[in-house]
C-alpha cells in the first residue's frame, strides 16, 4: 500500500489488516491518526476469536481499504444485514432491509410472469373452439 492510500483512510471505511502477530482481521475504522500513522479498527472477523468485538490500533501501512462493492443479490444483502447487526449499525440495517424488500418484490414479480407463461395448454383442443 502506498503512502497516498494511507491518506485516504477515513472513519467508517471497511478494511482488512494484518496485525503484528500475523492474524488477519476485518473491520471498520473508528479513528485515524495520520501524524502517527495509526488507525483504530473495530474487528468484526479475525483469525483469533478473542479479537472479534474489540478495537485494535494498527499501523496504517498494515491496513488495506476494501473497494466499494455493489450489493445486488438477496444472499449478499442478507450477509450485509448480518454484518450491520453485528456492528449495531441501525441506519445501515434499515437501508439494507429496504433493499431486501425491493429485491424480494422483484423476484416475486418475475416468478409471477414466469408462471403465467408456463400454464399448461391443451394442444389437442384449442380453448377457442366449441366443444
């Protein structure tokens, strides 16, 4: 990671990092001290379970910002909802829940259209002919 990337770290960024002990961790930035080159990261996942749920100070050169990802599928949204609940981020949870409602409605609409086109037809006797 270049020095310029360290300057782009900001509070709320999702990051992955490697601690001095070698543990790989994932979390979000709670604070950044660019003068000292230290970022305080709240850990949501780690190789060491004891680190989960704690804040750890790390050198910014060991912290890598996640690129912005688009959450589109129901499964991705549900995974993000789990993360929002773990981090107690109520605003993010509400946004994700609204997205989930939209995705589920679209899926239901697509299923209705598909089932309407797959109706069984009597090909031996067309329905418009008298019996």
